[in-house]
């Protein structure tokens, strides 16, 4: 179904005006005896990052010059300029890979990464399986996806084919990164540990998901032998008009026999180099390459393909994985433009294209 721009604006306004439901479950989910072991939250030694600061009730980005467009300007841009309304920017499903489901389930040691779609990747490292910003929903939006932005490329791995998930990292609370139906399904199926930025633990608890830990920038936790570090991003948060900036946003470094970086959503700033200096070189960096338009609004909170490649240089990443594109009708750029721009920048910089990955949804590579 295609909505008119006026109806989409109305739906968007309703979604923002109505507070996120806090439907606490009758009882918390049972703790699984096989759930991942967790050590106490601690500060990482030699981290350059201090705790996130506030302006009033809202968290603050590192860049003192940071200034986001108004909520109204963003709503109007989102409503009248998305790919669903511009004829020359109509979307088509990306070709899917063929996941080897049995190999993913049997893997006990090989480091692999599988792009599921959007910002969701399945990472296998040192015998541990974890997901980033999991979303299997057909629509990203409030009320369990009743309204919102439609998905045009299906998940690369069906939910029921996933291996057991040990933990999940969430970058922030926007609907396309924190999807209520998906986290509920994961909690029911595997009861993974949810590792989240400040404020999201309470949101999960309101939904009966209590196997969670929240971290501030510069803090870490050990999960089954991997160190998970909360590092800054330049973005924002909020699921309604009344909770803007109330929950923290973050990127994540996961350190084991290999080093993995997940950016979530972010604009470009010095935090990439700081993370690279503190925890790099990274063996793999998963960085967003889509949703960078309209540039006058998006540039402070979403990196372009060219900036993503520079961020991978800052992180001293051996391998680059482009994510956050080709899945939901969120942006103004043509849906298939991000990998094309990335390839041009790779050639311009003389970077080995074999180390710069744009995967099919469901495709797995070793790293």
C-alpha cells in the first residue's frame, strides 16, 4: 500500500506524539541456564572516552559544534522525500545470498560475518554468536510496526534459521535499530544478553526483557571471553516527541582473537580515530553507507559512503563491511547508489577492493 504524502505526515505525527507503550510482561522471561556468563561492568583501561554528558535531560554529542535540524524539518523531509514517493527512486529487492544455515549452526571457532540486512549483522567470533541492531520486521515503526517504513529486501537469513544467539548489541533506540517484535522474539527463543547504551535497559524491562546490561561510553563488559566496549557515536535518540535524547546512542567494539567494530548510526567526527587509537587496529569494521541524504539534514548524524571509508581508515580496519542500505525506504538517495559511490571512492584512494565488502543479504564471509 502506498500512502499519500499528507497521510504519511499524519501517521508520522501520530507516531511521534504517542508515547512508546510500556507494556510490562506479567513475569520476566526466565533466565536460561545456558545464558552467556557476564562479568561486572567496568571501565576499559586506557580508554580516551569519558562518560556521556547531558544538556538538560538529553545526552550530548562529543562535537561542541553539533547542531541537529529541528524535529519538524526532519519529519517533513522524511515524509515528503523518501524513496517511496519519488518515481525515479523506486526501490527493488536486492538479490539474496544463499546462507549455509547448517554451517552457521555448527561453527564453533571460525570468525565469520553475515549481513542480514540494514544494520543487522550476525557475527561469529571465538565460538560466540552475536547480533547487531536486529530487525526482522516487515515495517520499521511504532506500534509493533503497524505504521512506519516498509521493508523491500527480506532478511538474508530467516529468523528461525539463526544459530543460537549469545548476546545482542543495540546502538540506539530508533525504530529501525531497536525493533520491539524482534527483540521479543530473540528473548523468547534464546534469552541472549542485551548489551545496550544507557536508558534502553529500562525500555527492555518494561517489555519483560530483564537479561540486559547498559553501558556508558568508555565502559565494557566481558561476555563468554569477549570484551564488549561501549564507544561514542554522533547521533541522537528518541521514539516519540517527548523522549528525544533521553536514551544514549553508541557504537560498539567487540574484542577477542579478532577485533570487530560496529558503528550503528553516526555522523563523522573524531570518535573514529579515537576508537582506532584505543582499540585498533580492527580486523573488521561494519559501517553504514546509506541514509546520507538530504545532506543538509543528514550529514551530522549519518556518514556518506566516502566518510565511511575514511572512518575505516581512522579505525585502522583491515576489512570494511558496508551496511545500513538497500533494506528500508528511509532515505532520499537512490536505493542502489551507496555501493556505487563506495566503489568509486575505493578506486580513487587506491584501496584494495578485496578488503571492502558489500555483501548480499545472507552472504557469509570469513574475517
